[in-house]
C-alpha cells in the first residue's frame, strides 16, 4: 500500500515501503520523479492527488523506479539507461543541465553515472534540495552489482556531488531513511573508495548474486 505524504509546499512523497517517488503539483501540470515497481500503483496514487497533466522524469531505469512507466506512456530518461526499459513507452533524452520548473520548484539535472550508467540527480539550488535517486543513501545497501553498474564512475560522481554539498541542506534518497544531511555524500564516497582499494571485507549475500561490503558508514552490494 503506497503512502502519500505532503512533505512541503506542493511536494509529495509517495512511498510503498520499498522505494519512494516524488510528485510536485503546479498550477498547470505536475512533475513526477520516478514511477516505482510495477505493483507500486504510483499512477493511481498520482491520480488521487491531481488530475493535471503529468510529466515524468527519471533518476534511473532500475525496475523499482521504472516499473510504472507503462501507465504514464512517456518520460525523460538519460539515454545511457534506455536499454534497460522493456516497456513500450516514449523515451525522451535527459541531459546535464536540463531544468524542470513546477509548483515553485526548479529542478536542475545532474548526471551522476555509476549506480547505473544513466543515473541522474535533480537539484533545486534555491531550496537547497537534492534528489539523488539511489546514489546517495544513509547506510545503504547501495546496489553496485550487475552489468549496468560501474564503481569507478560512481566514485567520480560522488566527488562531483561533494563539490555541490555546501549548497545542499536536504537530501531525499529513494531508499531508507530520509531526509538526510549532505555529509552523507562524503560518507558514501569514503566507503566507495575503500571498497575500490580492496579494504572492505565481503560476505556472500544469501540470495543475491553479489557480496555485501560494509564500510564505516555505508554497505554496498558488489560483485567484482
């Protein structure tokens, strides 16, 4: 059952207990960030909030974020993740610097490949709000296993976000605790770098094809 929370003015959080999405309602349209699992029923939740036209923008194309795309028909998604979308939907490019304005928010697109090759974050500089998808989390686990992940790119992207951290006050990730403070960007980076250097001890995951590596702050599921 999806839970709907009005987090702040015109900004709703839709959370089914596994993954969360974000809906901003303006005067003439609504802006939805991600679409949940196929069984998250995000479309129905959005329809219960607004009957305005909805534009969908995506942090990345993992199934827990893109599973509801078929209900919306189209989205803006970074082209590096297009091959991950199996539904018959219209895909439009999403690139660094693209800006989406709605309901008093101005979300700027930041490319942060690593968790997937097409991962993006959305940043409202005035409100100091960062929506990083799965790439910044408190504790994790952050999934870094499978063919569409790249630890080196993830580390580079965390460094990129660290350069913006002084402008951020609130981070709302798609999984686990929220909101979190900007210092978790650096904490995720610290542990990802330790993972890259081989300093973290891994334990075989009981059912996923990966190992669990726990750093000082962050757990990663990794298979290299």
